[in-house]
C-alpha cells in the first residue's frame, strides 16, 4: 500500500521545517541589521541635540546624515556625569553610553526618594552635552531630561547657556509608550510652544528652582514662566515635574553647582 503523502505527520514535518528555516533567516537579519539600527538611533539622537543647540533647523525637512555627523563632531562634546558628585566620569565613551540600560541595572542605578517625574529608576551616571563655537568657547550645555506625561514617558533635551540658568530651548524628541495625544500632549513639539522657552530663567537670584509651566498669565509672562499647553494639563504637569526632578538634588543639581563654580572651564 502506497504511503499517504498528505498524512498529518508529513504536513506537520513540513510546517515545522519551514518555521525553523524562517526563524533562522529572521534571526540572521536581526543580527546583521542591529549595527545599522544602532547607528541610525545614535544619528537621530545627535540630530535632536543639534536642534536643541540651534545648530541645525529641521523645520523644512530632514537633514542629511553627513551634515548631522560633521556638525555634531565639530561642535559637540559628550561627557558622562556622576549625579552623586557632579563630576565628570573618565574612561567612558559618552556617545555610546546607554543610560536606559544603566537605569535597568540595580547596580548602576537608584530608586529616587522623591520621584515626582515617575522615572522609577535613574542611572547613577548621566550624559551631558557641551556645545562649543568655532573658537572653542562654550556656548550651550544640554541636559537630557525625562518624565511621565499623559500616556507615556517623554524624553527631552534642555539646552541652557553657560550660566546654567538661561534656557535656550527645550526639545522633546521621544515618547516611550503610547505617545501623547496629537493636538494636546503632542503640542510639546509645537514650534510656537518651543519658542516660548527661549530666554526663560530656571533659578531665581537665591538659586531656588523658579521655572513654572503655568496657566497664570502673570507668571507665564515673567522670566520664570511658560504658558501651559492648552487642554493638556497632565502633559504640562509632566513637563514641570521633569524639570523639578532633573534640576533637583537627585538630578543634575550637583553638576549645575560645580559648573557654575568653574567646573566646565
């Protein structure tokens, strides 16, 4: 009697075999593409750093890779900072240092006592970006900040002048999670709202954190205030909480203090 070529066993064998072969191709593709994906991820971050520093303009479309790389390498110096001391950490490539990965490791991170920004865990070491002009003079210090908004964790670059007090820009570039609602929380990326930050002061004359994201017109028009996003109270609160945390004692406070006392010179 001829064997049944359409038997269940033969069909199962073919299906399993196809799945195995496909899994090999998928795994191989993932491994081969990982370096390219990591390079693109780094390039994208560098682009937003340059935008925060005012060195490129992305409003008229994308900026080519070569321009981003050349501009970043010429003007930007990435440095790793120990939050506990405010000192620079030597011997680490800051451009490839992964703070997200560090934050997931209990040995290289800590749980904040006053987690107003809902960051959960914070890497003990963070990366800051020093931007120089053609003469090598420091023009901008960029601090990465993050915090929970309405639906997601929002990541931004806060660019300040060398006095570590005057805001140059606040650029939100990533929403991890389901993202902020377009037209509401997503308005943190609106150029008109971004423009409101330029020239604002983070700290008052006594060194106390004074910046406020507020619906109060009198405060918003002052040097310490920025208009809250209309219809996006929770996202506006998220921005405020992010600033309060990262500019506070569990964030960059010690680095800011040392920088003001000549630590960047």
